[in-house]
């Protein structure tokens, strides 16, 4: 028989040190809240202005992060593009999401705030090479994380007398000298439409997540690095839930102790959750433990990951409080075994693991996703009589196919195009939707009572039947600085692979002719393009593609006989900027880049015309 190890003097001293450290941290956090956060917020209220702040600090977290975000009128997070800063590395092609964003949005959801903001697109390592495509990818991740207001960091104003490239601080180079600045409005319109939709609606979620903040304070104090990484899966958990069609928020002791528990729901403000996940939580205040028991007694479901709490933090009433917590946790498990589970997770596929736990606890998702993918994200909002779902694929090179089954509502799904503002009927009421999201594609679906409108035209290309448009290509190069020049290119290639064009940044205009015996509806695919493509066929514009696949539907623009094709490709500024040796501003920012090599640039192709397999209206 194995006997429990008797605590030694050293063990008791270590435990006391942890409790003292917790009490000290909590006292500092409470003082900071009382003497700064609430004073600032009250001043804003008295002066009739909205309070806005980022509730985290460096190198310390000066308060419980969620407590800090429950106060302001506009909770604000942040986001870095290329370099991590003080954020956890995302798995999404080096796009980083800030941990603070999810806490900012959780605080905003719990208090019913309309605007949840982010200091967005902050950048140091990729100042000149960030593309609008990259910015869209980051925008979509912000949206699914609950952000609905973007404060760009930043637009770098420079006086006319400042030498090129001008004054630059932290931030992506939103600047009139940037080659893609004329297309910036495409992103701005896209972000503005999504922001408006989600500001005018309410977040809906089934899952609340409780992290072990008291345990981190006991072990490390207010140091934010251990907090951000304890446990190491905590800030991936909301993503893993999301891949299955579940939305979630972070909660804390303040929320749980002031929540209402009715009909299986954990209710706080406008939010109501079906499941509480406790992630490696070792200690709870007795009042928080009692809140968990009340939740279970009222039909709520609880998942403890790895262990159930076994004590309380702090020195006050140690023995009595520890006993209350232990007895409360035992009551939870004994009295409600069907709704309260303890399950082990250490390493591995978190998405698959959490999917099994959700099925075990029989928690219904916002939308049932047939094929969970670590790059598939979604968010669900409600507004009046509408249900709003936003999906995005964060793969850069891979499509995601899945079936989405929504709760029966009798409402018709509409596609609201966030780029154009147009709206289309997307399917029939209460039928599963077979969806394919192309690389970096997003989809805004709105379920509403109206069912009369234009159907979304679904053009399907026959990937096996195509003709190549090989060139040669008469190409005019319009550099971002300097005089235009021309080249005849026998084939297409990435400019960064040719020494004589390696430093080019700006607009390259490609022209060629090709022969068709019979003109019919087709799909024009430009292949690899770095970065933005604008196309005209026989002098008729086909449109602009600033992210993802560069495909265009062509119909009456084609003619029997000779066709004229023009492709304008806009690059980033990076390859030209890196050639400016001895420029102090450029040198300063390039030192922060991991390598000094050029980036891919121009039209690499192949350019092809695909036969249309089917047209579904």
C-alpha cells in the first residue's frame, strides 16, 4: 500500500512562501485597481468621455487581467504582425495573436460593451514587407478573437522635408509612398463592414474558461511571462474549441462569485455559458469553489483539466479555507458525476482531445463542423432576429472543405460580402451547408427571415481542362521611385530570383495576346502573384485581387480570335528599400529582420484559362 508523503518543514515553508507571495500580489493588484484603474474610469465618467485602455503591463501584470477588462467602456488589446513582442506565438504562419485580445473581448462580452478595440498591425521586423494579404489574415484572426474595432499602429506621418522613407516608429508602413497604399481602401472597407456588423450585434458562447491565476501569483507573483504560459495550452484552448464550432470567453473569480446559475447556465451580464473548463486550477477561494458547486447543482457542466482544485490561496484561514475547498470539490464529483469530469491532458492534439471531452459532456456547439481544422475559425453573434456566423481559413495554400450544420431556426442563410457590401441568398433554411473556404478566404453568413433575393453565383472550374497563356510578356516597370522602363519577358518569374530586377518595388504592367478559337465562360487563374493583381481583358476590367487566389471569372470579355490581356501587379516596398545602403532609417529597421534577403515579387504564374465545369445560381 502506498502512503501519502508526510509534509516536511521545507514543504511547509515553501507552501507558506507561496501563500505570502499570493497575498502580496493580490494586494498590489487590488491597490492598482482601486488607486488607478477605477480612478481613471470614474474621471472619464464624470467628464462624459468613454474610458479606453489596455489592461496589461510590462514586465508585470498589475491586476487580474480580466478584472482590468471588466471596467473600461472600450476594452483594448493589441496585436503584432511579424515579431512576437509579449504575445504567445500562434500557429498561423507567423501571424501572432495577442493573449490580451481574448481577455479584452471576454471583458467586453461580459459587460455588454459595443466596441472592443485593438492596437492593430503593430510591427517592427516586417515594417516594409507586410502585405495587405498578411494584414487581412491578421484581421480575420482578430475578428474571431472578438475584436471589432481596429486602431492601426500606425500611420507614419512625415513632413515633406524628411528624407525617404520618412519618420517611422513602431508599426506597419501605412504611408502614401507605399506601393500598395492605393489599394488600402480595399482592406479598410472590408474591416469597416465587419466591425460594424459585430459592433451592432451580441457575442454568443457556450464555454467559459478559468485559468489558474491564483496559482501563478503564488508561484511567480505578478510576472506576466509565467502567467502567459501557465498552463502551456491555456491560450490555445479557445482556438481548439473554436475549430469544433464552439465560442468561449475567459472568466475569473470575480465573474464566478457574482454570477447567477439557472437551468444549466452560468450567467453574468448578457452572457450565459453551458460549460466551465478549469485549466490546471489547483487553488480556489472558498467563495469561488461554492460558485462551482452552485453551478453544478443548477444543471451546469464542469470539466477539470488534469486535476481538481485541492486548496485555497493566501494565508487567511488556511486550514479552514483549504478544508472548505476540498470538501466542496469532493461534493461536486460525488453528487454530479454525469456533469462534472476530471480528465488528463498533457501533450498532443488539443483539438482532437477537447472534441472528445465536449462529446462526453454532451455540450452542443454554436455550429457543428464536420471536419475540424486547426486553421478553421468561426464566431457567432446574434442581433434582433438574425444569427451571424463568420468563418475564416487561415491556411495560405490549402482549402478547407467541411459541412456546417446550424441549429434549426427556420431562417434563410445569406452571404454578406464584406468586400463589396453585396448580399446573396446562400442556401435553404435548416439545411446543412457544404462549404469550401479557399486559402485565406472568409465567409460572413447571416441567417434571417427574409428569403427573397439574388442567389450567390457559384462558379466551379474544371481543374483538368485549361489552356496556358505563356506570353511573351511586354512588361512596363513603374518603380516606386525613379523612371519607368520596359522589358520583354519570354517567361514569367519571381523578380527576387533575377539580380537585375531584385531591387524592384512598385507596379509591373504585363501585356500579352493569346488566341481562342471559341470564346466561352472561363476562369482566369494568374498562378503565383506577389502581391496585388489588377486585370483587364480586351480593355474590359475584370477586377482586383489583393489576397488569396488570383482568379477571375470571364465571360463576354473573351472574343473569338486574338485576346489582349493586361495584368498590373503591385509589390511591397521591401526589395527597393533594402537596396538603400547607408540610409539610417532603413538600416535601423532592417536590423530587426531575421534575414536581409529579398522577398518574392511580381507575377510568377503560370497564367491559365480554365473551362467552367458548372454554374450554380
